[in-house]
């Protein structure tokens, strides 16, 4: 006959029993534990029962939960038949969920590195705006432009910095040559003293040679009075 689970509120209460012509084959009991937890006991004494009868009934009682043995009595058991259990006391435990592997979150992408703006490879100082007439002292406008260049370089060590000074054709060749050299040297000294680095500074004056415009006009002469700075 089929077993029917009966819940009885005693310290040890009969849950169910199944009988054959030879007598009951198993009895199931609810067992009160000292700690207040629920436990069960199955007695399997049928003459023709297999060795797993107690466990089979325990599995039926626990349903979807796992059978957690507390005490096993196997009078017919030995090393070769360790599961010939005839009295099984057990609890029904919730199945342990396997630990889920921890999936490492991908590291956030590093913020793009913004390269500093490269300094211009060549700039020209207009002599009229950056030097007083017939002088080699830098004006405030000239120092400001050179400071921008130094800041843009951001500590870069250049292979070479070439600084060339030029004048228009007004005045003697000797005077123009000396003035162009002084102005080129004034620019180089300021750049070096304020942190612009290079393996080599090439400083030269070319006087009135190499004009970029005609010396016959005021506008042309103004363009020829200049200092060119080239970074390599």
C-alpha cells in the first residue's frame, strides 16, 4: 500500500507504515531534536527489503530537499555493504547551491591621454613690434610671444634651435650686420634663461641680406626687419 505522511505533534510520532504478509516493512517517525529542529527516523525491518529501503523512504519524505543523515544503524552491514541501513535518523536539508564563479568586471577603459599641443616649428618676430628702433632689447610683446613658445614646448629637448636676425637696407652694411646679430642673440638668451631646451642653439645675424620683400617700400622694409626662430 502507498505510504501517507502524517504529521503528529509529539516528540516522536509515527508518520507512516507499510505492511506486507510478513508484517510492516518500514515505519517513519517525526523526531523532536533538543535544539528544536525537525528530524525524522525510518525503521526498515521487512524480510525482503533491499539495502536502500530506508534511504528510499527518506528521499520520499524529504521530497525536493536533500537527506542529511544524523544516525545510521546497519546491523547487517559490513565494509562491503555499508548501506544496509535498517534504522536511519535524518533531517531534510535545502540543497546547497554550487558557488557561482566570480566574474571579474572588465576594468574601465583608461581616459584617453591628450597630448599637449606641439610648439610651432617656426615663428617670426617682427622687429618693429618686438624691438625699439635700432635697439636689441626685447619689448614686452616679444617676451610674451616667447613665453607662449616656451610653455608650448612643455620641457621638450629639441635637437637644434636656429635663430636668425635680419634688417632692412637702411644704414650701413656693417651696422645692419651687427644689429641683426645682437637681436638674434637677445632672443636666444631669453629662451635659454626661461627654460627652452635644445642640444644646440645656432644663433646668427644676416644683416640686410636675404630680404623677404622689397626694401623700396615702407611695408617691404618692415617685413625685412625680423628674427626667425626654427625648432628641430
